[in-house]
């Protein structure tokens, strides 16, 4: 491989993100085709998409795991924007899942990307998962281009989606292109920058097109929206601003492109484009826009972190000369090369076979091979440099969110926060020989997926796996069978309840153990109550005066509470937050030690929480149902039966969109029931929203079931 230093201005790290079924994978497949990575168009519905490589993805026609690939694009193309020279741009692309159960894949991809293509369906516009992805992109300040796909579908309307993005996402959406026709009459695209039209060739399935003058009946609309475009970006370029007021026609394409680029990177505008991935229309223009408007690694500010030794903040510029730093954003198990860690390099250079420091474990790791990914295939490369995305082999201990860096210049980059799983299912190996294999397989899967957790229930002896939804767990159990050859039985789905206390109580606890020789003694007087709003974990206040409890034992009281919170007093569910004020206590000069104070705190936790009116909290899901209007009454009646609260209803096209909040406990098997009441014509999507107090009658039912289970064991 060539060893010359690559100019980072010619690199783009982008993701494609959207709601399920907006056509992300199809658009990615077209990008692979046009950039010459594939010579055949793969279709999702045929199970032939390159980026959907898992067998479960091919069967279900959905993306489950984010796939990475690298393509090269010459810019400008024959209809592109003029630059001094045509250059090969390196585009690292991550195709992310749209299904809400796999939202972690989107979260971790956005953390390491410089730009995103936000895909919208021309019929459905902004959908629930589009909003989730948008919030994630806002959190990481990722510049976006909007691409309105499926312009060939019945009910497609480009301007409706542009307005939807403005209203629902609060973004300044500015069209760069306009469609010529829609549905079956979607024949071409108007480029508002060059002021020309591209007419697609019917015979060639849209693969070729010709440049033409803007059709007469579209000229007024094109002039209006070009004016709006110039107005939106004028503040980013004084020359444009002057020309806008004097003579708009003198604004050059170069000036306009530069101003749009600045405004996009600044997150001030969202350039909107249109096309049809399936009909091969608009994808080359989208690639040109990625290169023209989305940032290169050098356009992004230096990545911030902290020095693990001094705790002081530190920065790394996107430069090969800087010390090496990278963030591991995904761990995968490959049958041929073993554990693969995908990482984004922010600074420096790493050669295959060299060592890096993992700042979480504070251990050196040798990266034996560096790979450039193309879906599930790998191409070995000699080195990786700042601004690039690749995968490494040889890690002994690595987790999602770990920082890898040069040993002599340590830095800890900000990690990622992942949502808590809300649904569980008990699993057990079918035969004794599979017991160890099951444990190993579950450990590997939880290493890959931070939203998948494995818990061993001490009281019942069960292994319970927790995930983001029924589909998530279904796919994971399927992977156990196929990839790890482990046959297992599974119980019915369980809700991941939480516990909380509702009032503040005083509590006095003494531990006295005399077993001959040295005993155990600890005494605490404390106040236990609900934590302040927004606080997680133990909110601990040390109010001991006069040394009644020695300073070295106080952290053990806090630790005792912290460790106990994994299991609540009502039904053994975890408690998220708690406020503890340690007011008084006493110790014995011989019998008191750190362990004694930890033990007394654990007992105090159980006894105090019982007195503090404990309650059960249940996960509430945000649900959207899209149904033909004639079934709306039945859909709403069914949701009411499930303790649902309908937030609003909106008519889009010929379908009613019902938005509601419903307890997860009532939603098992909902998809089947919805098909029944709407003759299979409705669809739904559900994501976790928040936790809420469980009604008393249901709380009693859940608690008695748990107690019955424990007795039976």
C-alpha cells in the first residue's frame, strides 16, 4: 500500500441514518455501485444487499448491525461543482439500523462521524425514529444533509417533507434541488445552484441522465427557491450578501457552494435534496453534496479529552504529526479473525504490529493487524492515520467507548452513554454440555452490544438476558443458535421494572457479632429518602461531627448502600437513586473495621427502604401506529385497554398516525394483535420513553408473582 501521507481535506466520514424503511440500505447500495465498489445492484427485498450481511438481516429485510465501508468518489463529476482540480475523495460510510431496538448502533456511529445523510421517506416525512436520530446527532453536533428518498412512491411530496423537517425537528431546511414530477412522473431533478435540470433516461432505469434547461412550468418555482437558498447563506459570505442586495445574478457557483458549506458545518442550515434510491435517481448528486458540504476531519474542531494522570483537559488536533489517539466505537466477533474492534482515529498514525495504551485498563495492547472494512469483508492495511476509520485485531480486553492512545501521551476521550435495557427473558441451556458454551456466547454478545445485559438472578438461579425490545432479544437468541451453536430454552418476556422510595425516614442500625476472638461492630444513625430530581446513584452526605465514626469507615457506608441498590426491597428490582444523610453512629476500637460498616449499611438499606413507602416503576413506551383511517377507532380502543394514553392523531396521506404512551407490560404480542384488528394493514413502532409509577393493583400482582417464584425455587 502507498505510504504517502493522505491530505485529510479529501476524506469524509459519514453515516446514513433514518427511520426504519426509509431506504437507507438501498441508497448505500447505490453509492457502492456508483463509486465502483460493486458492479451489481443489491436489493434489500431480494436479500442481496452488500451492507446487510448477517443472515438475520437478509431474512428480515432490515439492518441490525451498522456496517462500515470505504468508497472513492471523483469530484466534481460531469454535473458537479467546479473546483481547481478533480480529486479522488475517500468516503468512509457507516450504514446504521433504523429499527429502534438497535438504536445503540446509531448512537455509537454518530459519536465518531463527521457528517450524516439524514434520509426521509417522501411519503411519511419525519417519523419517530427520525426524531431519535436527530436528537442523537444534535448531541454530538454532527452536520447533516437531508435526502428525501422514495420520490417515485404514491403520495410522495418533497416540499411537505422539507416543511416537516423545519417544524418537527426545528431545523432550517433549505432545498438545493427540486423534483421534476413525483410518483410515476418523477422524471428529473432541478439543481438550484447550477440552475439546470437533469432528466433521467427511462430506458436505462435512471442510470443515465442528460442535462437540460429547467422546464418552463418549473422556472418560477426554481427562481423562488434559489432566492431562498441565497438568502439563507448570505450571512456566511459578505460578497454574497452584497451581491444579494445589488445583483443576485452575479453570484458565482463557487461562492454559493462555499457559503452553503460553511452554513452546513455551522449547523445553521440543513441542505435538502431529493431522489429515489430504488430508481437510481439523485444518488450521484448526493455524493457530490457529501463532498461539497459535509466536513472533512480538518474542518472539525480538535477532539477534547482529559489527561488520565493529571485529570486536566487535553486536546488532539486532526493531524498525523500529533500523538496517536482513537476511540473504539464497536466490538464485533468475526469467525475468521476473532475479536474485531472498530475505531475512529482522531490524531497521529498507527502501524500494524505496534502497541497502543487502553486508558480504561491502563494496559498496553498490541494491534497485530489493521483492517479496512467493506461490510463483513476486510482488507489488511499497513497503517491508519488521523481522520480515518478502521478495525484492529489482537485486543485482549476492549470495550465500546475505550480510548486507545500513544503510551507516552495518554488521553481519555469522552465515552458514550447507552440507554438502559427495558425488557428481559430468562434463558437456559438445553443440555448440560451447552451450559459453558452459553456463558461464553452471552459474554461475547454483551461485549459487542452495550444495550444487551446478562444478569444472574441469585434468588431464582436463572440467567436473564436484557435488551431494548422483543425484536432485539429475538435476534440475539437467534444468533446464539446460529453463530455460537448453542441451543437454549427461553421463558416469556419480562419487564425490567425499577424500584424507588417515596418518603424520607430516620433509621438506626447496629451490627454486633461476637464469634469468639475478634467480633464485628458498627453503629449508624441515618436519614434515607428520595434523591433530588435528575440525580442518579447514591446522593451521600457525611454529617458526622466529633469523630463518632472514623473518617476511613465513612466511604464504606456509602459503598454498602451503592452495592445494595442493585436489588430493591419490594421485588428485587434495581433502585436508580437514593439520598442518604449519615448523621451519627459509633465504633469499637477493636471490633470495628471497614467490612463491618459496609455490612451495617447493607442492613440499614433494606430496613430503611421498607419503611420509606417503596414503589415499583414501570417502563413507558412511546408508540406510533400508522393505520388506514377506518380502523382508527379499534386501534385506539385497544390502546385504552392496554392502559395507553393517546397523545395525538394526525392524518398523513390516506393513513392515520396515532401517537401514544403505553406501559411495556401491556405490549407483549401487540404486533400480532394489531394485524388482527386491522386485517394486517397497520404498522407500529415503539421506543422507550421514561419510567412511571406502577398502579397499586399491578404492583401487588408483580410483587406476589416474584415472591411466589422465590418460594417455588
